[in-house]
């Protein structure tokens, strides 16, 4: 029982951490902080900064809310997968988008491992 309680506490802490980290990143794009826009200019995405920030914030909030966590997980994973592909296509580093993606996957695993391993209560017929 203690192990289950520890897992829940870790899941809550990770969810708050990831939501804040990605949400603040999206907010910085929406309000167009100069150093955030500079990075987008390097990737030739300066006209999309606000839209990408809004998407980032929307997807992470879907992920944070328990009833929409699965769709949020899919959407935010696709978002960061696209960010990694964009970085690679411009000879950039995958590390910046990979770190939040790894943390999101760890958080999803802690919150609902059936996303990765399936559920024992479903029967395949």
C-alpha cells in the first residue's frame, strides 16, 4: 500500500512540474519574449510563434487534466516529436524538445501505465 501512495505522490509532483515547465514555455511564445522569438526565427517559424505557444499550452493542460490525459499525452508527444524533427532539419539539437518529452512520458507512465502496457481487464476476442 505504501508503494502505491509513493507512486501517486510522484505522479502528482511530476504532473505539476511538467505542466509548469511546458505551460511556461508556451506562455513565453504567446507573449513573444525576445529570446523565445529568436529561437523561432532560427527555425524559420517566427510567424507561428503565438500559434505554437497556444498549442503547447492547450496540449499540456489536456495532459494535466485526468479525464483528457490520454489525448493530451498523444497531442503533446506529437508536438514535441515535431519539434525534434524541426530541430534536426535545421542542424539543431534535439535535447531541448527531448527533455520535456522524456519527462512527459515518465509522468504518463506513473499516472496510467496502461497507456504503454495495456490493461489487464480488457479481453481481446
